[in-house]
């Protein structure tokens, strides 16, 4: 696709390049939300570690514009968490001015600029969302947030103080959440609907309906009681069991239920009333972050206000690190605020717990990268919620601490007087929190990072800010065999457009070295797996302080976990799925390892249901995944084994029964004999595959089992849950048909290593070639057996890694859904 083509606006109003960048984001948020986000003007006040994290994440999210306001000169301690500042900036330029160019490099489609005027109500009115960080005065915070509330500007206020952080959200008095969970609507097959004032609905006992009291549903394809299909308004329900629920509906006047039907959850909008910060300070609503600290939010809430009052009294300065007199003053302010609260106040506590607040006060002067990263991610999510109306926002206060991470001196041991004093180094803020001894340990750690994608980029950035491996004995090893693609740029922030096509590990290592030149890092491109154990051998692992996984598949995670168990290394395991994430810390001889706690196995659908009788969207997705595995993974592996191994025929008996052996030989023979030499031949193969999968196979099935076919017991064969399929005739004008052929042709080309020119890499060109393919007419055959026994299962074909092939699986699943009259899915499901 040419540069001019990429600048052309699509139906969404975004350019083709923007759409390519946001490819993965669209799976989670949907295009409507992305369009709303792209119209937002965001102001971020304060550009220390937390502010730059928010700015980075919001810019990558493709809002319309981001303005940053921070006129303070860069200080050396800022470099503990602010990754776009350098030592050359210290004392010479403001944080905003030093960062704006690097922020702009993140996304050329977002306008990034600096605001130098003092923040006022007039400035606030220019924006749709305001984020306040590095707050220094309770009265100023009230003034600005109240002005946002008054003018209908969504506002998020937040700070991180050492290992303590907070977030406040105010999205106005009538904020509409269009989708509270962001999950796909639940759907079940109906077994029965009663005829009464509050009829009970029974779903098929294949799986729980998953609905909750107060949910709304709609019906389709119900036979007999057809009036329920025609209701325009969703119906509120009350759950009575895992397979039953009652309707707030009178069906006594409806026809009697006969059979079939599908019930689908309807996402209903929810209106949330936010209070201003001034009002909410006295009557807060807490979102609990740690149920082991259930009684802490009130203490934290009082501490927040006390710290801001202290700053107001001391020219914006926080209490110095581990300064007893300053900590005593803050605690006195906490008690003063608490004593003034009226009896019955939801914030008032019987006694201020110094064991909770004192460690947080003593370390509040430092801003550390991990806390900034966590809160920066949370705030950016709230910005997206405010912009899109998708997902339930924080209502209204979130507090969190990581006091458990603070080092504890051995009992009876004296802490050196200068332990927490600054050294005039980039790590001073971190030293203020953890001390010099801790910093020295961090500097000399040796860590192995497996994966340099979205999580890997964030991990490396945090390590660079922390100074991990910057000491004489420290070292970071990072490996990733993948290269950078356009779609990576929306979330893997260490990469830029010129990096496309380069190895992730090497580009990421170069980027973080620019952030912290003291870093010692080695980048590899060899996969960490059984085939590279001579390189990543026991000696390599045993020379490490620990290992961090940033992987995208379970098999690789299990392998690294196994190596850590064998060599006694700690493991940091993490992963994301859409807006969800998980972290697991594995410590040898103290915690369970990753492989010890396996996720429950996914439901195993009968093979005949998957192949011939799908009646749920999940069936179509599973079919598409298995199709991809067989067509583009397993076939290539089998062919390479045939070409590379002299003992291929000798090992054939080990590959299963005679039928499987014959299938393997035929697959290899076909792949070798029918090898394409041009992309046009790849299109022809894809077009013929479409015909076979979505017309011939279904025409054969309906020939053997016509709509009126009956079972041996005289019952209709096509009774629920079976759905009579429709064979699809290829139509080059149908975007779904063309998309499948386009994706399949590219996969064929990739499998055989064929290049695709810019002129060929176009759906219109693919559609034109596909429509010219000579497709022989299909004649159904008699006597062919189709498995209709759900108790019979085929051999497992193995797991599927479909990271870069979502388009194919999406198209295939959609087409199967179309043949069975099922509602379409979205790419987030398929992924």
C-alpha cells in the first residue's frame, strides 16, 4: 500500500495507517469507541514520572490532541521515573519542553503541544478531559476540579507518593456508560418458555447461561411462541438457577412454546452521577484495590488530604525522606482533619493508625517508576472510559499502596544516617524510598527478559529507570525472535515507524539504552526453547538473578517456567487479554511455579458439531482455529519434516493409525506437487478453498440430510440445536468473501515464501483475480458418511498460535456463522 493510500480516510474517518496501527485496539474497544476517542482533546498537568506515563499511553490511544503543562525545570531526581528526560536537561529546560518532541514521535496522528500559561478555567474549557498530576495544594486541587465539574469537563486527579498512590475521577453529573463490562453479550439455546405472568425460561443444560439478576435479554428463532421474538424492548430477568431464569413479562396471551429459540443478553446503558471533588472529599465512594486492607481506605483518604495541606504550608514541598519531625507534622494534620469531621462521617476513624500512615509519609518524597507505570496505565484506561463510555469507570476514589515492598532492617540493626539521603544521581527519588543499599543491589542484578512486545517494552523501560543492571556486575539479557509490525506501534512504545521490520529485542535494547546510558543490556533473537538449550544452557540460567516472561503463548511460558524450576531461578510471569491482565511471582521453594496451577481446560466441543452442525459462535471460532492449524501450521511442519529428515518413512508408523499416516502422506504430496510460484496462484488456491469449505461441503451435507430428513426414530433430523446450513456462493462484491480469500492467499504466500508486490496487496485486486478463477461445478455424491455422533472425538491436533493470523480466523468463523444463520462474532472473540 502506498504512502498516499495510507493517508486516505476510511469510513471510520481515520486513515488506513491509523487503522493498521489500531488493529489490535479495535478488537477490545470496537470502532465506535475508537472514533469517539479520536475526537478527544486531553490536557495533562504535571509531567514527572506519572504524567509522562499517562501522556505516553493516551497518545498511543490515538486521541485528537494532547497538551502538556509543566513549567518547572528538570531536576536530577526526575530521572528516576521520567523516561523522556536526560541529564543534559537538568536545570536548563522545563519538563514539558524537554518531553514534547519525544511524545510527538509516539504517534504522528495526535497533535502534541505545550501549554505554558497558568492553569485557569478559561484554559480548562478548551479540553474534553483534564488529568491533574503532581498536585501540591488542596485548595488549588479543589478549585481546578470544581471548575471542570462546573463546565462539563471530565477530570481525573492522581498522584504517586513513594509506594502510595491515589486516583479520583469525576465525569460529570450524568455520565452514560454504554457497556459496563466490555464483554460479548451472553447467549444460550432455549429449551422451554412458560405461559404465565412471570414465565420461567429453561436453557439447554449444555452450559450455564451466566446471566445475573437485573440483566436484559431478547429472544430469536423461538417456535410456537413467536410473539416473544417480535418484542422490541429487551426483557428484564431474575435468575433462579444456572439453567433457569424468570422474565418480567406476561406471556399468558402468547401462543404456546413449541421448540427452539435463542436468548441473548442485551447490554443496557448505565447512567452514573459523579460528585465534585469538594463534595466527594467529605463523602467519598471507594473502589477497593486490596481486600486484605479493607479498613485502610479511610486512613489513606485522610493521609491524602494531610499531605496536600502539608505541601500547601511548605511551598509545595513533600515531607523529606525518613524525616521524623516532618512525618510527625503530617500525622498531626491527619489527626486534626479527622477530629474536625462530624460524627457519623464515612471518613472519620476512631483512631489514626500510625503503623499504616507513617511508612507512607516517610517515603512520600520519592517518585518511583513501577508505581508511576501502574497508575499511569490505570489513569489512561480512565481517559479511554471517559472518552468512549465503554467499561465501568472508577467511582470515585481508588487508593493503593505497596508498603510490603519497603526493605526492613534486621531486628536490632541500626540504619545508617545517610541511607536515604540523595547522592545527586538519577536514582535519588528511588533512594528516598528504598535506600542506598537496596539501590546497589538493583544495580547489580542479572535478569533475563523473554519477549520484547507490549509487556516487554514496559518492563525494560521500568528497569532502565530503576537502574537495574547498571552496576559493574549487572546485566539484562532480552530475547525475541519477532520483528516489528505497524500494528505493534499502538502499544509497544519503544518502537517507531523506522523500526518496522527490525528485531524487537534489538530495537528495544537500543531505545532503553538511550533512556539510561548506564544500562548494560544484551539483545538476542534466538527463541528460548528446547532447540536452543545449548545456548540458553544451565550455566546461563544459574548465572541469573531472575527471569521475567513477556510471552504470548502458554507453551513458551511453560518451557521457561520448567527451566526456572530446574535451575532454581525466580520467575516474574505476566500476561494481558484485552483490558485484563495478570501477574504471578514465582519464588523457588516458597511459591507454586507457573506450571503447577493450570487454567481449567477449555470446553471440548464434539468434532461432528464443530465440523458439520455448529449452533454457537464458539463452534465457528473453534472450527476456524482448527482449520488454520491444519492448513498453515501442521501442513508446513509435515512438509519440512519430509524434506529435512532422511528417516521420514521410517518414522511414519509412529504418527498414528493407517488413516492418519495416509492423510499425512497425501497432505505432503499435495503441498509439494501443487506448490504455487506466483501470488495469483495463491489467490486461486484460496478461491478454490472457499468453494470447498463454504459451498461444496455444505451442498454435500444438505444432499445427504435434506431439510425434511428424519432420524431412525422418526424425529426431525434438523431439530434444535442443529441448524440447517446454507451453502454460500462466492460473491466478489461481498467484503467478507473477499476478506477470507485475501487472508488465505497471503497465508499461502507466506507458507511458501512468495513475495507480494504493492500492486497485488490490495483486496480489489484479489477480488478481481478470484472472480476469474475457473471453478468446476460440484455434484453431490451418495454413500458418503458424515459423523453425527457427538460422543465420538477425533485426535487432538495440538494448540494453535494465531497471533498474526487473526484476519483469517475471523473471516473463516464469520463465514461458518453465515452458513448456519448464526449472528456474527468480532475479532476480539477470535483472538
